[in-house]
C-alpha cells in the first residue's frame, strides 16, 4: 500500500528532523472486523512517500504519520484509512439462464453478460493481482450474498433475491436512461432491439413447444377464424344482392316488354 505525506511546516520541527514514522493497524479483513498489533515503519527525512509491504489482501488499515527528532516522536497526524484491494475477493451473484445473455451449459456459466462482468472485474480490480497477472477478485456464480444457490428458476425469483448482500443480479430488463432498480444501482450492459433469437431446440421438446404455442394463442386463432367467417358471409350477401339487382334490371329492359 502506497502512503504519501507532506513536509512538516516551517517552525514546527524542534531540533533536527531525523525522519518519519508510519503507524498502521489492521481493523478489517474481507469485510469482517479484525484486531491486530500496531506496526511501524520508518522513512527518511527527505522522503514524502513509501510503500508498506506484506499486508493482507482485502483488508483495511488505519494510518498515522509522525515526524521524529532525537528527542522522540512529534504529534501524530489525523488517522486515515487505507485499503489493500479496491474490490472484494468474491462478487456474489443471482442469475437465471436467459440465452444468449447468460447461459448454463455443462455445469458452466456463459453468455456475453458474464464476459462483460468478468472483463470489468479484471479492469477495475487490478490493484491486487495473482502471479499470472489476473485479478485476485472473482465472480461467484454458485452462491448469492446469503450463501444460497445463485441460480434462480426465472425472472420473478431473481427479482425477489435482489438485496444489498448480493453484488450482481442478472439479467434484469430496464428502460433507456434507467439508473436505479428500486433502491439499487442499475447499469445497462446490453440493448435488446425487440427481436427474436433463434436457437437450436432439443428435438424431444419441439412437439411440446409447438403445442404450447397453439395453447397460448388459441383465443387469437379463434378470433381470426370468426372474423374470416363473418367477412365471407358479408361478401356472399353483397354478391347475392348485386346479382339479384342485375337480373331484375335485365328483365325490365328486355325486348317486347312495354308498359302503357
């Protein structure tokens, strides 16, 4: 963790400045309160920054800095907090399969929304890295913030699971310009133009799917059939009336028919 400070103001050094001492104490680790012994490192009189090494990851430390002379330490600075990682070790999730946004195949989570989230974690959580250069933070697709299964059966269970203990809930439909979902932050990751996505279906489910389609739309099909029958009857009546009018007009004008 890098620490910086300014020089002691003129007139406040009583004697010869020998350097600075930085006191640091761990107060939190992985989101839980922690207690530890206060430790100290020393920097030279002309230095105004240093790096504290061998700290625990995902921890918060209190920091105090003081100048010292041969007579001892001066007044300590105001207590400041410093953290070793900007991100938690794990981001908890709730989600449900909704291809192509998020998929679950052969025990693995896929789709382009998880890829966007993983790239974001790598980019914004790069202050703590593994030996391979990857971020130490990761997205947990197995558990939500309460330790329950992250995968939900549909959109309604997903919406019901949104709370402050879970970091990401996906996918959630929104509208253009939306910034919050209830009291929680809403971030648009992808746009849907309202088109249908064509996917390969299991042949065993095709007949069931087609039957479900007809069951779901039967009122519309019935209404369409009634309207077609009604339109046909109206056209038949109009044709019959027109034909009768023509026959009547022809009989009135036929040769040999006169009236006095």
